[in-house]
């Protein structure tokens, strides 16, 4: 049964059906700490040099399940009027892999205790489909011509986004990939990078001197797939420990924990439990986040940054 499921998953991946479209842009449970990967307008919004690494292992126990690593770094320049960002990523699903780099630019309009940014980004990646690694006949007696060679293609794309944030509120609208680039393996209309649109927002509400409530949401619209929403609520305790829960529509229930280990270093972990029939074949999804921020003065009192 597991082999049958894997073949079905691979078939969806290479065929360009809507079920595969939702995976073209890697999804993260801790999206609120990886915003640069979704919206170029986020670059420089934290007003310091900020580096974030994130590792996601999805559907543990299923061969060929998605596995994603990403590293982002961004900073304000030119008296914080400009934000620059860089992202490195590697995304694997079944017999396909996509590894690339994204450069982001944001023009920031500084306001009283807030900023409004307009962002642009340029993407370049190497998309590979390893057809010849598919074990169709363990005996080796038969060969399918469609699986005797690999397909590889360099993809180029660009995106845009708008992002508003203050110390306690943020909102953003973005489309990180505007071009419907043809993927390797087929020249058909279906096997393309699809347009993604993200709408996000979040707010921090002080309950008392100890607890802060932080609700947030992310709406994801993908051409050829149903609208999806990530609904998140978390509680910060003394600005050090954060506990949260998340619901991804028709997909997962998640638990999150964040630790502000020092003014510069933050560690996060999340676990997803699938609410679909796929839960029979996997033991959940895991995600680890590390963030480090540069340039703090030792004697400076820091205002906590929640986004």
C-alpha cells in the first residue's frame, strides 16, 4: 500500500494536477518567522540585520515526502529607507527537487512607529526531475523509455509585495512568482509554475505584564487549487516563551513553541498532525527555526520584535 501511495504522489507531482500545485511554493507552519520567503516587502522591516534558518520535514514515514531547507538574511540600508534581502532554498518532493536563490528589494516609507514597504524580488532556481531513479521493475528486465533520463531546467521568475508593520501589528499582500514558467518534463499547459497570492496579518495584544496574545493568519490563493488558510494563535510569556496552536484548513492541526533565548537568538519548533486520510501513512511533520540578529549594543534596552 505504501508503494502504491508513493507512485500516486509522484504521478501528481509530475502531472501538474491541482493537488501538486499547492506544493509548488514550500509551505511553513512558522510562516510568521519566515516572511521574507513570502513577501519581498518584509526586507529590512526588523531594522537590524536578521538571519533565519528553517528546516521542514513533512509527512515523516512517507518515502519521497516534501523536505525543505531555507536560509534568509535581510537588513535595512540608506538610513532604513531601503530593505535588502537574500534567500537560499532547497525543496524536494518525490523525485523532483528545486534549489535556488532569491534577491529582494524593498522601498520603505517610514512613519511614526510604523513603516510601509513596497517590495520586488528576482528568483533563479534549478528544477530537476530524477526520472531514472524511479524503481518501476526491481528485476531490471523491462525499461520504460519515459524514465530513462532526467530533466533539468533553470527557472527564472520575479515577484512583488506590499508590507505594513508597527511594533504590534503587521499586514502584507504578495505574489512571489508572477510568471507561469514551464517546468521540465512536459511542455503542456498544466505543468507550469502557478501564480500564488498571499494575504497575511497579525497583532499582539497585551493581556497583562506577563502574557501577550498574538493571533495571525495567512491566506494562500493558488491558481488551480482551493483557497487555503493558516489560522494561528499564540501566547507570549514574559517575552521569553511562546506557546501556540494553528489550524490549516483541510490539512493540519499544529502546535508551536518559540524561545527567545537571548535578545539576539530565537529558537522555534512546530509539529503538524494531518487531518486528512494521509495521516494513516505518516507520523506528522516537524519544523525547526533558528533566528539570529546582528548589531545590538550590549547596553541598549531592546523593544521585543514579534514579527
